[in-house]
C-alpha cells in the first residue's frame, strides 16, 4: 500500500477521535487551566512528547507551566493544576502522581482512553480520547496503527486545539504567543 493510503487511514482514525470527543470535557479542562495559578504537565513515552508540546504552548499563552521531572520544576500545591496523560489510566506511577497531587491540595486533570480507570478516582477533570492504549487487545477501541499511536497523535491534536480555543476566547493574536517563543537559538 502507498504511504498516502496509510496517511489517509491515520486521518480517518483521527476524524473518528475528533467526532467522539466531548466538548464539555474540553471546556472543563480549559476552565481548570485558566483558574489555576500554575500548571504542571506530565506523560510517559510518546505521550510524554505530546505533553511537552502542550506545556510549551501553554507557556506561549502566558501560563506559568512546568513539565514534571524537569530540574527547574518547583513544588506543587493549592491553586495549581496537574495535567497528566495516561492512555490506560492504570499506569502505577501516573496513578500515584495524581493521588499525590490531590493530597497536596491541587487540582488534577487526566487525558485518557478510559473514563473509569483507576486514575480517575483522583482527578477533577477527565478528557476521554477514544483511541486504543498500547495494548489494543485490552482496549475497546481499535486502530490500524501500532500500539498507542492513535492516542499519542490525538493527544497532540487535542492539546493544540485547546490552545487555539483559549487563544481565540482571549482574543490573543498569534503575535502575542510569538513574543514568548525562544529567541536564543
């Protein structure tokens, strides 16, 4: 099969994810971001790369934001928001971090494939992404792509859409975001 046909298949799968996302989930996450003093983001593996991209865009929006585990990350507490990506919602490390963030008095949001996963016991906001986690045989959703590729792509697209929506609602032109872009490069 030609590469273009695979690209079409990927785009079709992303369209399914787009059509199934709940707008109220997105609105709740945007509200939580805007109401927080600081935002802390985290994810593992390829989902972590998507979350780092989200962290960067939130910084461009003027939010004080950190990616967990970076050496410059300050302490977390009341008034802060922890946004974590956990496709399965069952990864022990991510569940423990969500629980600890809640214990420290902050708000917690998760982007996940499973609205009823263990991690959701410790969160205030759930954005469900209807895509398979890495073990597709245990997932309700199917993809022609390997492992959690669809989830990871959708995570990046959804994060960019959230930033676009925040920028549109605030009236911030792209030039405002660009003022915060790295210039020592």
